[in-house]
């Protein structure tokens, strides 16, 4: 019983070394930080955090370089996601008070803001192309594009106006007319 309890506790208190060895660097950072929050002087978790963070950032920045060179229509969105992943790791590590002695965080605040802005512009451009088609179905597609643009640039009044215009253009308005003459309401035609 003691052996089973010990192994469960060891598995629950992971330092992230298994994740690091598997190449899941983001998870390794998360696990190492959680372990360091429980035990601030844990040497193995400190080493894992150093290695995993640098490898995770390197992988995310390499993905950014690949996306930047691509002709993919969603490259700005994908680049923003990669910078967002780095920013998430930075915020996670900042939750461990003694991180400054272990890792130098890579500041991607400016790059994240720029790629989010570019992604928003990309969605607006595609939305405008859909709106130019002039059909209800294309207006609905434009609405989705403008909605994504607003997620990358929240609170932008011009994007909100585009969303409202696309929603109005894509809405099917149905008029229901009720008969004014009540005696016709009960008239049932017969075959006689």
C-alpha cells in the first residue's frame, strides 16, 4: 500500500522531465512551474524549466519564421497564436516568484500586438470581399470574418460597425401579414 501511494504521489508531483523528453516543451514548462510553486528549491524542476522554456520559445519562434515566409492566407493569425503561446508561458512563469534567477523571459509583447493587428486586417479584407458579392450568403460569410477580426482587435468601433452591417445584409427579413377580415378566417372551401 505504501508503494502504491508513493508512486501516485510521484506521478502527481511531476517536474516536467518526461514532457521535456517527449518534446512537449510547453507542458514541461507548466509542470515545472507548478512543481516549483509547491517546492521552490526543487533542483530538477528548475533545470527542466530552464531547458523547456528555451526550447519552447525556440520552437514557437521557428514556427513564426515559417509562417512569415508562407503564402498562407491565415499566416498572421497563426503567427499571433505562436506569439500568444510565448506570452502565455511568460505569464505562467511570472506566477513563480523566483523565476528571474532561472530564466530570462523573451518579450514578445510588440510582436504579438503587431501580428494581432495584421490578422485583424486580414479578416476585414476577406470580409469586405464577401460583402462585395452582394448576396445574403456572402454577407453571412463576411459576418464571420468580421467577427474574427473583432476578436483580434476587440472594441474597435469600425469593426463593430462592419459586423452590424454584415448581419443586417445577411438577415432574411420575413413579413407576416394577418388577414384584416375575420369572417374570411373561418371560410373553408368545399367541393360542392
